[in-house]
C-alpha cells in the first residue's frame, strides 16, 4: 500500500434529529442553506436541484460541486434530516456541516467521517 497517498476527499454523513418541521419543508430555504454551506467550505457550486414532495412534506436536494457534492433528505414529520457532504481538494466539509447545523439547530446529531480513496493500492 502506498502510505504517501492522501484521501481523495472527506465524506461526512450527518443524521440530524429534533429539527423544527417548518425548516425541513422549504426547498428554496434549504437550497440557500446548502449554497451558504458550500461557500463557507470553500467549494465551487456547479449545479443544484431540489424537490419538495408537497405542502408540509419533505425535501430532497443536491448541490453538485467542483469538489464533489452536498445532498440532503428531510422528514419533517420526524424532525429528521440526513445530510451527505463529500468534498475533495482544499474544501472543508466540516465548515459546511457547521453552517447546516447552525441553521437547523438539531437537538441531537450523529456524524460519521470517512476518508475516501485511502485504500488505493500500488501495482506490483
């Protein structure tokens, strides 16, 4: 294994609980939130797409970034949001997560951090 290889990126998986349902139904607001999160992390936005499942229903959306992506799926009826932040290069996904958490104010959170590309093997 090449021990000099750096991960291709950092992947954060965040489960956010106890969020005000109103915050989880506004696709325009969530789009703006994730855009602010990407900017705070130093990422460049390429495209976004957000979909709401109806009045008072959840939102699913993604920002495609030059550095990878940020996605979110919300369940307002459970006060729950699942965020997926994958960034490479100089972008800092932890900063994006801070922005998201500051806006949504979850009562509890579970975050997994995964270094991507670590298991690359040298050819023998």
